[in-house]
C-alpha cells in the first residue's frame, strides 16, 4: 500500500468505542521471550510504533496519545477505527483492537490468533474467542471471520483476504457475520455476543426501504443494493462499499433519531416531516423510513445515465415528480432530490446536503443537531464565502468529505453528528504526546483536492473533489 495512505481511512466514518483499558506502559517481555518495545505492521500495512499510551475510551490530549492514533475532540477520549489496529504490547480488552487479532491478559499478543478448528489451551488465543475441548470454535460457519486463513476474498465475511488471512477492515465498519466486540464498530450498529467478549455483527434493521440492506459501509457489487445508490471503492482496500451521502441519512440507511433522516420535521425544505427514524424496541439504532409519502429534499431518487446506469429509487421527489430535473447527482455522485432549482442556501441556513448550499459548502450539524450550510470563520452567512470550503479540526461534520485534508469525521454509526479530528501515529511520552507536525495525509473520498496526487489510493481529483474514476 502506498505510504500516502498511512493516515487514510477512506470515506470512513471513524467509530467511537467506550471500552476502557489499563493505561500502564510497562510491557515487559513478549511471548517470544524478548523484552522491550517493538514496531509492528497493522492489518492495513501501516507501521505503528509501540508502546501506545492510551487505549480506547481513555483520556487523551492529542491523537498522539492514543493506540488508535485518534483522539475524539468532543469527549477528549481515544476513539477506535477498525483500520488502525493496536500493535504488539498495546492495551486491549478485545481481540478486534489488535493487529494480531489476539488480546491476552489485557495486551495485544505478538502471536496471530489461532484459526478455527486448531488446537488451543485458552479462549483468548482463538480468532473466535472460544476454546472448547482443546479446539478453537468458529463464530461463523458460513464465512471465515477475521484472523482466519484464506485463499480467496470470497471465503471471508469481510470480503477481503490479504497475505493469506481474512482482514477485518475491508471497509470503515465491520461486515455482517464478521467478528466484533462492540456494536458501534458494526455496519449494522449491532454486535450480537454470547457469554464471551466476542460476537458477530448482525444484519442491519429490516423494513420496506427500497434498498437491499445496503447501509453505509457494507460491501457491495451493485449501486442499487446500496441505500445511497452509490457503490464505489473504499480507498485503503479497493473493496467496493456503499458510500455515505453527505448531510441527512437517506431512506433505508441507519439513524438514531428523526433529525438524522432526510425529510425530518422542522427543516422547511420540500417534504418536511415525511420521514421517521424507525427503531425496534430495545435498540438504539434504526432505519430512516418514508413508506407512503413523496421523497423529501436530499433523499435518493430515480436517475438515469450515471455510474449505475439507472437508479432503482422512486421517481417522486416532493418538489416535482417524474422526469422534471429535480432528481440530480450531488457532488459525490449520489442521485438526490433537489427542489431548490438554481437557488442555493447561504451559510447558516438549514440544509439537507451540500448540494443545497452555495459554493458546495458542507452541510453540517449545529449545536442542536440541525443540519446547516457551513459558515466558514470570518463570513456572515452570505452566499459567497470561500468556494468549496472545508471544515477544520474541531469543527462539525456529517461525513469525511466535509473535513479538510488530513482529518476525518469522528461520529457514531447512523448519526449525522460528527466532529473533524486528526488521526496521527502514536509518539512522544506516556503523559504528553508530541503532536504530528508533518504534512497532512492524502485527501479522502469527497475531500477538496487540487490534483489527483492529493487523493488517496485510486481516487482522482474531479471538480476539486476526490472521487473514484468511475463517477462521470
């Protein structure tokens, strides 16, 4: 993998994990008998120095303090990404945090996890987290969970086989059926566990939503399987995944409350109030549903002659039905209802997506969670401002594309409420990490660029945005 990807999470949503671990940096000897600290290679090929000083959920001042290399600026705690694993000797509470996929006695093991069906003496050493009758038990018999050997990606639950092992991070979230330790890391937002620390990601919530379980981040082969109607490569791996749309969550995608969905009440935009976030009893995450009314502003719609040939979404935008030109591709290539015509919304105005905003400003949450067109510092809500401005570190975001190059949007799965943060490799001392002052990492999907050299792997710079070459 190119070195330009060392900080890349693609068009990722970096997921927050609340697990707490020991913060001690005394590692002692490794299982192979050697002492001290080692550098190791992560699941994505990133070299991460050890020891790392803060485990997931622990307090941090900078991203350099964290094993994950990501400090959530909202909570000042270390966040987790499945694409930046904890190296040998780093603190852990579950194997999914470790590059080796094995967490023993609160530390990431130097040895890779033991495959399903192989001899074992303890559960922590098994890829499935369960040693029974001297053999590692499989979490899933339909596909191979992360850490198990493979010869083809089709054998893996993640759809990614690299160097003979099934990898966890084919996307920015864990696929249905693959190993998990926390619900927030699953594309579905639901990790179903038994008595141990590990389980498997459940399918996303069901319902009549005009998309085939293709919530953000799920591996796809066809755009029309995706709720966003956009299936495109995830930059770090090249695996095609359902790409998130900017701003509000479209029909069928995950949500945590009504205001996450396109068409939420109180926006004043076409289709205001035509949607609900339908959450099953006992769950915290549901899906955006609009089963009977017209498609509101920002929702996906019927569109011909784009990267998917024809979008399967309904042809009934609230602003105008049929082939009226109201269904348009946004700057990421998602077909969405836009009833504003040539009018754009000035900075600070309520929006559904960046397509609504003047100069393609990001559509980001305000302090109450309502989505508004970004108002860069020094502007006063005029419809000019800085064309295609990006949100700096610490500012609000709904997707990674809102953030300036070198940062990502840190947010829970299904929510539009995020904050731009910088992922950096661990460095410095245990009590005061040294900030990374190197040049920003490559620009991720949807982020501003000048040339294709600015963009992460296999993404081109088109109309000042990093987008896959498959988008016309």
